[in-house]
C-alpha cells in the first residue's frame, strides 16, 4: 500500500514533501513509491529576476516550443524581469540561500505572474530544455536516453510538481485559459470569473471583448480572435 505524506504549508523558499500518489494514474505506475523532496521558491524581487532573466527566458521559450505562436507573454527577457510580479518555481532539492544562485536547469516547472487585479498568471511551463533534462536525470551527458525507469520517475516527479503549482495558481491568482490549460486549471479548483467584471475593471483596456455563454468570451490576441475563460481569484 502506498502511504501518502501530507504537505506542510510553510513560508516561501522552504522545503515541501510532495508525494506522486496525488495523481491516481501515477500511483498505478509505481510499485514502490517514494516521497519527492523539492523546494517551492517565490521570487518577487525584480533585481533578482533581472539576474535570472536569460535563464528564465530560455526555459519558457523551450516550454512553449510546441504552442502555436510560441512564448508571447513578454517581449524579451528584460521585459519578463521588469513586468513580472512573481515567479513561482518548483526546484529540485534545497532552495539556494541567495535566489540569484537559482539554476533553471534544476527547475521542474515555473509559473510567472503580472500584477493585474492581484496576480495574473501569464506563463506556466515545465522544463523542456536539453540541459534541464540532463540535470534532472532524463538524459546522460552525451544526450543518450537513460532508460524508461528513470524517465518515468522524472515524469511522475514533474507531474506532481505541476499539480502543486496549478493548485497554488488558482488559489492565489487568476488567468485566461482555453483548451487543455482550461481543463487543468478547472481540475485544480479554478473558479470562473465573470468576464463583465474584467471589462468593468479595465483589464482589457479599449480592446474589443465579445461575451459568450457560461463565462466564455472572445478577444483578439496576436491578431487573431481567441475564445477564453478566466479562472481563479481576483482582487477588485
């Protein structure tokens, strides 16, 4: 029988124990599950973000490689550092005492937020960089596959980290979602936000927004009309 270990809520940068069995599918794949020791890091200082910006930019661009249009949340790494309000990172092992020493190769997944009606989630990504795969244990230094067993272990650890991050995002912020991202955030407890409230508070500025049924709306993003739904909690 797999025994679950309860996650303890502590201050930012403290260590958490997150068990992979929070995912039923992952639990079925594990015959001898073990706890995952990871650090949950909250970066809020823009000077620190500037130090880490190039790493963060590479990380997110790799994460969005297969998304149509790519990573569009920020103009460049400088904009990413200057306009972010918070980065939440799930880190392999202990958090560095100085956040400027963070290595994104050791980051399982990351969420980046802007300050807009509270924290607005504008980017969520998991580590897809080649150097990250090597560091986190899915490939050897020469780039060779290290085997299905270790790859499965890494996948379960990363999925557990992502689940923790999704739940945090929906409890502490909000975002605009569609497709698979919408399903994931709903499953993490995301509550529907009335699009009229977003319009009334000026979130969309002068941009046209067409309200649809059941909390959905349409607006132009990147020159194309997209169907979205806002989930999470806002400060008004």
